[in-house]
C-alpha cells in the first residue's frame, strides 16, 4: 500500500524530518497517516527479563523489542491490583482503588452523562482510530460484567472500543479463561473453609494453544491481519494473561529452567512492625498439598521456576504479535508499548503475590518503541508512572493533547534517556505511597507512616519515619498535592 512506502521513506530521510517542533522524534511524517498503536498488557509481570539485566530468564522476544525501543527501569503502576492499575493506564488519571474501578466509572457515566473524561481508547477512537481490545485489557477479559463476565449489557468501558473480545474456547466463558489451566480446566468454586479447586502450578506437554493465551493471541493475530488492510489507523490493545495465577504453561517452557540455579530471594522475611504486608491469600487459596513457600525452600524454587516458565510463555506470545506486525507490513508504522500491570512478589517480604505497597508490587516493565526513536536500545532510570502513557501516545500520534489527564508525556525521556522523571504515586484502598529517587513514603489513612531509604542496604525493610520526621512532612505534602486531582 502506498502509505506504507511513504512511511518507510520518511524514516530514511534527513534528520530534520525526525524532529517535531518540540524536538521529539515523530512516529510518522506529517504528510502521512497517523501511526498505529499496539498496546501489549502483560499480567503480573515482574521486571525480571533479559533487557532488565536478568540473565536467567529466557525472554528473547521482549528483549528484541527493547533493542529497538526505550526500556524504563523505574516505571511504577498506580495500584498493585489488576483493575485499579488498568483503570489508571486507560484513563491517564489517579483514582479507583479496587478491581471494580472501571465498572464504577461506567456507572458514574451512566448516572450523569459527561461526568467522566474520555478513556485513552475512546480518545483515539474519537480522533479517527479503529480501537480493538483482545483478551484481558481492562480487568475482565472482554470487558463485560455479570457472573461469568459475559453480560453484554454490562461494559467496563462504554464507547471505548469498536470491538472488545476474549475468545473463551474450551474454558467456556471469560471468567473460566481468566483462571484456566490446560485443555479447558476451569477453576472450581471456593471450598468450605476457603480455597479453590485448582493446582497453583502446572506444566503439560502440548502447543501454546492448550493454555488460555494461545487462543487469545490467535484472535489478536486475526484482528491484526484485518486491521492492517484498512486505511484507517488502528489502536490494538492485547492482553497477555500469563504469568497470572495459576502458573500454568506448556512443558517446553518449564524445561528451560530445569537446570537453572535461581539467585537467593532478597529480604525474604516478614517485615517487622506495621506495613502493608499480607498473607498472600490469592496464592494460598490454590491447591498446594499443604506446602508453604515461606517455610519450604524446595517448594519455593518450584514456584519460582513455574513463574519463570509462564514469563517465557508470555514472551513467546509477544513474539507472535511482533512477527505478525512484520508480516502484515505494519511494523514501520506502529507505536508499540509493552506494559506490565504491576509487579509480583516471589518471596520478598514473605509475600507471594501483589497487593502490597512495596517496590516489588509497584514496579513493572515498560518498553516504548517506534520508528525514528532516538538512541534506540538505551534504557532510562527516570521515574515514570502508568498514567504518563496516555499523553505520551497522544503526542507521538499527533492527536490533540488531553487536558484532563494527570500524567505527563514521556517524550522528553524518549528523546533523551538521561532526562529526569518525577516522583511516582501509588495507592491501595487504605494507604498511599510516593516513590522518589531515594525514598518511599507510605502513608496510612489513620496517619501511620512508613519511610524507607533506598540508598541503604536495608531498603524497604527498615522504617526510618521516626528518625526523619522532616522528610515525612515534606513527602506527605508532596503526596497530598499530587492526589488532590483524584
């Protein structure tokens, strides 16, 4: 198609064409159509990948994306839970602290039309994009509510998507798919006294399609093939479910870790004093044969290796998407974002899960790649937030800048990876936190404070709030001013 050829020629033209009026490398030439956007949302992904300097994780596809993009080493999500974190990403705003955040936003919009600002996909749709979501992009795969998450009358994000789909295959419905293991195994209902009927980890011989992500990526590839033939640019968001619990992936991925010696887990003990520590309920509800990774070192290693296998399985799905972009001829005209919805503890602070306001729950991978990116492959240590992606993509796609977002465009850092970021704010239902270059303050709603100094070996294991009262006051004011917008 003619527009693709023009785009390629633009990328080979003089350096002056790479710079916009703001000095930021544009994704496309002004005479051509706007770029496509591929947003890849990966569930529960820690920043433990080859491109993050971790040599025991096999992640060749994410690493090749990083080699032509910008890796953000200090990206922080707004909340350590799927729904609230994705709400912040998709709206560019603080607020909404539970997995129901987007449903609550939809209810407000229905009760009072015009009371909520447009979401990121709605903004792109308004400005000429075809918007499609496949898999888990908002909290529920497919974006619907109801008991089995398939009620078309209940939408998480009304008016955001031209299509929002989650093929369920043998898992029957989005809720079954979300917690599925191989060959259509669906998580059972809660047992009397607690717990669910499903193993916490599994590895079965077979192709990628025996686990939920396989069929979702099949659907994403089919959608991409169709979108690539349109003259209208697309905003395609694809949710990769693994490494979300339960940790199930085809056996070939686990085999890669059979002889890998994992490094010791840092600060593996329950922290002293009051913190946002929890009992890892999401993990512990699964069948574990009574074993506890906090007291059973062999079991802990097995869990970590199954998690690693899921990361490599997720990486393979990312590779399928990247290959399809190349195959359809869309790679040279597409902005790509790979985003982790939050981190995940693998024994740090004696937690196996997310939901805490520690570094391990709040720091996640972020990679942005597009043709014409200056100094591709260089990483940045600037502190950034998930809410920054909405204005960033608008600027790169040359859309009107949304004045209602709380985030700031990352284009200065994309142009120069040594540029400074700004402190990151996160929250849970009962506390807020602010992360600066040196410190983390956690402020509980009853006034109790945690202050950690990341320049010391103790990091987030020693609360120095009483010793640094002036720092606590200063960061409390800074945190309050940032959250006034919420």
